[in-house]
C-alpha cells in the first residue's frame, strides 16, 4: 500500500511540473458579453513559424467543436480573405502592428475587421514556445500559447491568457501539435462565455 501511495505522489508531482496557467485576465465587461460570431486572426508565430498551420487549425477546430459560437471564422479563412481583400489585409495588418508595437487596441481598425468579417469578437493567438530543447540530461518538448480576445466594436480587450506545457522524453519526441491541442483546450475552458 505504501508503494502505491509513493507512486501516486510521484505521478501527481510530475504532472504539476508539466506546465500550467502562466497568466489570465478577464475584463469586468466580459461576464455580461455573449457574442455569437468570432474571427480568429492569423496566429503570431514569428518566433516559431513551424507552429503556424497547427495553431490556426487547432484553435478553429476547438472553438467550432465547443459550440459556443454559431459562427467561427477560422484564421486560415481570414488569411485567404486577406489575400483577396486589400481593405481587410490593411485593417488586420495595421491593427496587429499597433497592438504589437504600441500595446494599443485600435477601435477603428477592430471595428473595421469586425464589419468585414461579420463578427463580434476577434481572437489572436501567439506561439510563445514551440520547440524541443535539452536541460541538463533531460530532453524536453515545450509548447506555450497566449491568447487575446477583443471586442470588435470597441477594441476592448476582454480576456488574455497564457498556458504552456512541457513534457520530457527519452527517445520518442512528443508531437508538438498534440501538446498544443491540450493547451488550446485548457485555454478555451478559461475563456469567458
């Protein structure tokens, strides 16, 4: 019996070290706001370009499956629309530049994006970690994602959160996309609705 308790304790402690909520902020207005149409802006993967397709696809899949929003416009679709629509491309590019460089959520540009995509809220995902590394003798796989939920009409940031997961391995590398799926599921569960 003591062996089982020791094994269970070690298992629980190892799970606690696998990652967790790095931060989460919910604006007071978010609790009374229940949008039905969401657009996922193309993920910010500048530091980890290999994450691009997986992050965009997995967020769209998870939000669609959750069923909270009758209309989910995925990041891949937004990307295709941006290629064909100069006004949308300029609005998204300008909005993301101001958000990144000035930490300013431009209400005119978010409103324009909402109008052009026929959505009420925008979700921006960022890959903070997406790699394999080594720490001492331990081989690690690491995935970290951050999200920002923006009310399109006002540019108000309703929610931000960051979550990560680290997994050690000996020979077989865990799939980063599989790890990301778990992180995305956890982030969506924290999303105000």
